[in-house]
C-alpha cells in the first residue's frame, strides 16, 4: 500500500509537492505549477502548503 509522505529526493522547501507527485506518479513540476497557480489566485495555497508540511509524515530514511 502506498503512503503519502514528504519526499526527500524531490525537495525544494519541505518536500510536500515532491511527495504528492511521487504518490500520484506524475512529474513534480506539474504539481509545483498547480500549487503556485492556486496560491496566486486563491491565496489559500500557502496556508494549505504549511498545513501539509506539518501533517504529512516524512519518508522513511529521511534525516
């Protein structure tokens, strides 16, 4: 069973977008682009990113 975790390989800030991309099997650039658009137009993307960074567990073996 796959588990949604923060990525240690595709990490820019906290690894949230990389973890989402790995979970769904898509390119991390698309996730980051969508997240940026949501943040710019809806304004709630930044708050959601911070919440996801706090809630999502780290990938095993991540220091």
